C-alpha cells in the first residue's frame, strides 16, 4: 500500500499527525507530491521528516524557494516563499544541515511514472504549475489533453481539493464517493488533497492511500491552533495564512 501526501506547506503539526497515522496503519511506502514548504512556519522540520523518502516531487512553492522566482504568486505567497528561501539558504555554506536540506529540494523530480501510474504535483501538462480544479471536469479540451498523457491513473495535488476526475468528464469529491474510489480500466486523475492547508471546508489534514485496488482519502485531526500561533508570531508570514487553517478554505 502507498500513502500519498501533498501540500504540507511547512505545517509541522499536520505533517507529524499524518505520519503518525500512516505508521499506525503500518504503511511502508510514502510518496510526497510536492509543496513541502511555503506558507507555513516550519520548513526545516518538515524537510527533515521527508528528506529520506524515495519519492518527493517538486511543487510550485518548492520551485519558487529554489529559484527565487515567484512572480506568479500573490503577495502573501511570495513573501512566504522569500522568507522560506532566506531561512533555508542564509549562511548555507557554513552549515552542512542547511546544505543537506537544499540538496533535497534540488533532487526533487517534477513527474514520475511507475508502470501505468503517474505521480505529479499539478498536471502532466505542466507538472508544477497547472491547476486541475473541479469545474475543469466540464472543460473537455483541457481534460482530454491531460488524459492523453496518462496511461491509467494519475495522482496529483496542488489545488488542495481532494477528489477524482474521470474520462467521462465528471468530478467526484471524497464525500460523493464515501471516501473510497475504486478504479476500473478507464483513466482517472486523483487529487489526494492537502496535509498542511486543506481548502475543502474540512480543517483536518488530508492524505490518501492506494493498495492497487482502491483509493481511500483519510482525514487526521491535528493541533491547528499551534500552527496558527506560529504563523502569527512571524512578521513575514501574513496572518491570513494562519487564519485560513481555522476555516479550511
């Protein structure tokens, strides 16, 4: 069984809760679909928990931290990326642990193919940046182009909105499916949701598991207030980045 996590966004409390849930379920393989950092207060600690995983993909916030290029971000996201980059890179040449964290970011792949299953942060067309949102289900041209690049299943994140897109141009939320999706021979794009910044109205951390037969979305409670207080204590991070965690939007 594989546990898919994504969009941690430097939320250590959420990540620790999810990793604890994964361990309790005795799941050995964890695949991270990107955005380990950005928005949140604990980039170093989140990297340290994930840097030994076999598969960690590059998200758009990870990329912005690496390159220093965040012109397509809104102001609060750009400020968070700049603060994260400074935290991770300042005096890096005199700090082996900082260098190790930076090397981890540099090693991130943008897309991975495992048999007939694709792993990506955004979409196969633009792995780090393209959003595939629920209303895109009716955008037949966009979805056909995406599905043309998927052998069977694709697991992604980026939007923080869990659910599944089908070849029949439908979108189903986990609630629609009672949290379980059973793939058939047709293609599907599965969004696994966000560990560190859920935006589907549920403030609990979200991740998904796949055992080759079914996808299950899982929600985990964590100490949201702890992360909110940390964000509020950092002047470079907009207070709204913490407030939104209390609302799930």
